[in-house]
C-alpha cells in the first residue's frame, strides 16, 4: 500500500515504528478479562490471543471471547510475520478436545474459534484432531457454532475430507499476503495451494461459510490486493478480513507502511463490490475479531442473497 502515517517510517532503523493513534488500545485490566484468563489457565489451554500477541486481547477477553490454539504451542514452520515459536512439537494431547469443550461450556460461548499451529510432522497435518475438537464441543455445547482457522495441510490430501466431514460452521484459512511476497513472508506455504484448499472445502461441504484474511502494510500494492480478492471470489470465499500488519518484534518481517482507516474503508467497499457476503476491514481487524457477531451477520447476508437471487 502507498498510504503512510504522516510520520514516515524510517527505513534505516531496526526499531518498530511508533503506532498511530488509530491502532493504540487500552491495557486489559477488567474483572471479566481476569475471569477468562483464569478459566483458560485452569484448563491448561493455549490461545492464539496470547501466542500471537494480538492487540485485541483486552477487548475480546472482556467479552469472554478467546481463540483456542490446538496441537501445541510450537509450529513446524517459521512465517516471517508470526510470533508463535518454531521447533519440534510435542506429541498430540489426546485429552485437549475435552478440555476445550469444557472451557467453551464454562465460558458459555455462543460461537468459538479454533486454530492451530502448523503440524507438518503429522500424516494428516492435524485434521483429525480438529475433527475431535469439533465433535467434543458439539457433545457438550449443542448450540455453540464453531469456526476453525486451519493451516494449509500442504501435501496432506486426506485432510480436506476429514475437515469437511466434521462440518464446521465456518472454515477459515488465511492467505495472509499477496503472491509476490510469499517467498519472504510465508516461505513454507504456496499461494495457490491455499486457494485450492478454500475452494475444495466449499465443494466438499456446500453449507459451510468460507473465510480468509489478509495483512496490509508489508509492501503490497492496491492492484495486488484487488487480484487476491478476485482469486478468493473465484474460490467462492464468503468472508474477507483485512487488517494492519504489526511486527511482533524487530526480528520479524519489516513494517513498510501504516494504512489509514479511510484506506481500509476503501478496501472494504471494493471487496463488497467484488461479491463477498461479509467484509471486515480495519486497522485492528484480525481473523477472529468480533467473530461471534460477524457470524450472525454472515448468516443474514446469505439469507438476503438467496432471497435476491
């Protein structure tokens, strides 16, 4: 993107640039936040909210919303934007699905988001574990809707059918950035493999809402973003999220620009014009930000679309 915060980012420094006013968030201090934190700690669960240093953790945990990260806290890949540690993962915890289901019940969640680290070491990439988590939640919380945010299951062809048969309400896989930047930002992934995953899941389970997300501020152009939107629509993706990239540390991919709220609104308008049922585009947008409210809007958007067509 070419839009920058008025205080230009100094290209000759390794320091993380100062955040503009529209990105700053207040520190989490409420009783509700502490309650959510205590439940998660008691059940020995990992959340992407903590591991990825999400800026929205205060707001979300106040509402008792958390995104659970399954299959451990160690990823087999080393994406340049991500704060999750890389290394050799531990064995899969077979009791994790039950602990997650109990936590969802304790927090009285109407909608839950489940994500994971990449597990290239597993024959199915962890797909069966996702299915077990979904099944466990459905047994304990019959009315809770379930959104999963998965890896790309690269070279794990069996994973798609396993995921489709588990029938999540929302299937999310993030493209993260434009194809040109994959070699530096997502070196272990392949752009068109990710697109194919989104398309195939929709074909295997037609009722599912599909979703994907992009980060901006990594040096991409508007034209490249528009092309990604077109590619996602060709894969019949329903929901697009667009948020500001914020480097977790100076060792991560360099921030090239801060994108203004006005530019995010322009991207939202373009995405809707291209046919997405739902778009969330703002500096603080993340994959699971406001996921519960967005799921309700997404259902209404589909119903309206069916009436019009």
